[in-house]
C-alpha cells in the first residue's frame, strides 16, 4: 500500500466493492421463519438477516473479534466481543490518513476481525464534508427555523452557519475528487475513517457507524462505491437536518436504541451488542 492515496487509486479500490451476497439472506429468512424467530423479533430479525449476508453464512455465529476507530468510551467492551481500540491520536496529512485507513482495514481482515466500529468526533469538518457532498448551503444544511425549545440558541446557530459557510468556500467544487476534498478539508481523522470504511467494504468486513462524523465519511465512501452502505449499520443519530439527509442518501435505517450525542464509540458498542444478539437468533446448521 502506498503511503498516500489519490482519487484514481480510491476509485480503483472502490471497483472491488460488491453487494453482500443474496443467497445467505434468503436462507437466513427461511431458517428464522421455520424456527419462529422472524416477524415477532422485528428489527432484530432483520439485523440477523443482514449479519448472515455480510458474513456469507446463513448460520453465522455472533461476532467474535472487533476493532474500533475513535472508540474512547468509558463503557467496558462487551464481554462477549473483545474490541481492539484504534484511537486516531496522531497528526497526519489527509492522504496519509486515507492510506492508513485502507491498510488498517486490510490488516484487520487478515487478522480475522469480523466487525468494525467507527467514530469520528469532528463536528465542524463533518458538517462541511456532508454539506458539500449533498450540494447544500449552510442555512439549508443546518435547518431554519430553529425548533422551539431546541438545544441550539440563535447565537450558536449563527456561529455554526458562518463556520459551515466558510468551510464550504474552501472545498467548493471538490465533491467529485474525494482525495482533493479531504485535502482541502484538512482533517486526518475523517480521512482515516473514510479509508477504513472503504477498505473494509472492499474486504467484506461489516461495520457499525457511530455518529455524524462516521456517517459523513460513509457518505464520501458511497460516492465512490454505491454498494458500500449495505456492509454497514448506523447507530441512532441526534436529530439534525443535515444528518437526516445524510442517512437518507445512504438509505440506512438507524439501529434501535438510545441516541448518544457523544461520538466516542458508546453507540457503536451498544450497536455491536445488538448485532451479537441478532446473530444469536440464527439457527445453527442441522
């Protein structure tokens, strides 16, 4: 792997990404129905079918090894799922961070990690990234008018609009060139998350996205590989117009559970528990 990555190299990697296989989905649905574990379990049964698909096994066992980028939550790792934490705590140019993410995804797949948890707590940068990819301006992206009783007052909203407007000026017209867009954004953490998610999708490693930062990185990966979001689940996000649009474009339904505003991996750890519980519904092969 090169020390840095350009857009043509990302495009080449994206061509490797495929949809998760369909046959395990169908077999898992049939098996769940025969075991009486389908309709009554609702979203949990749907998650079990997804897990069977991304693991290419209608009787896939629950995840056994996980790794997490940006997982700094004080919560203990789930007892049944050891999580190797990969905090992004060192500076790197965006293209170096991209290459690190892709290489790390490759190495983790080789090690047998079967689930990734991805968080990227970068509020300003992820708003700029999402708004540029969505082709929206600052006011429309942040929403107006403000909801009555909301957590953001007029002064904070105006400051956020100015920051987003100024950020969009710096990345204008770069939505079609992911590497240049991340260069202009100047954020290594989001670049690392982007490389990790793209590399993981290419290696058929599923992931749980934690928070708006990871979702924005996922949106950039989707611009390269439309199939990639089918390899992911996303934790519940705070109510924010920009993030609602991101999730809509990704065509993802957030996992059930509490909304955790902190992007420290807490929501991803809870999501991993749900994935494990769903996988336990899959009947063992007879």
